[in-house]
C-alpha cells in the first residue's frame, strides 16, 4: 500500500511512497485520517487497542480507526474502506469534524508520525468484528469519560487521540 505524501504547510500531494517505507525517524509529512465511531445515541464511542504487530504505537488504546488513502482515493472513501477492513463496520452519518488537524509524534525508538490527518465522526449500529492484525481489543466507552482521559491522563492513549479528543469535545460544546 502506498501513502500520499504532501508538501509542508499544504495539502497538495507531491508523490506517493510504499507504506512500509514512510514511518521512520525522518517521516515525511503525509496524508492520513482518523475516525471516531459513536453509537446511534451519540454517547458511547468505539475505542480500539492497536495490534501488537503494528509498526507505530503497538498495543496502545486509540480512536476507532486510522489510516491512509491510496493514490487517487478520496479521504472519506478511504475512511469507509478502512473501518470495513479493520472492524467489519459500515459507517453512517459521516461528518468531517476536524478538516485541518495535523500532528507529529515520536516513539521512544525514534519512529515518527508526521501527518496531515483530518478527523471524522461517524455512527455505527453494531459491534465490530476486528481484524486481529489491526486491532487487539475494542470497547465502547462513554464519550465524557474518554474526554477526561485525554485531558487528565493523555499518556494512556495514542498521541493523536490525546490531541484530537479535546478538539472534538470543544466542537460538541460549541
């Protein structure tokens, strides 16, 4: 799978690269997405623990699903595809909640994330059937509790989720 690389301070693609070659200690800025799947009532959110074989942040609790579009693939299409592949779910009521989100984060071994990563909120009405190569565990949690974790104990979740959750929370209050 290839990832779309983007020029700094823009979202214009400048090329593609094999996924396996992108996340290094010198990761170029590239296009990704994150998604948060809520129950139909909008109170519980599906969180996942990344599989232990993942290159970045293995075994870490995070948002519902993350991924990268393929060359020429629309971001929303990629998000729907990955939720289906990773969790066996079909998202409904798709909302692009944080269209300008971007972040960098570095693991203890130096591996770096450097992503322009718009964030989606979606509704799902079933429990996941996860691909064990992607997801080690999953849980439905109260959104309000997850907001508290992100604000008070951000090291318990992925660095991107720790940044995204407070921003999503502010949107829902505003």
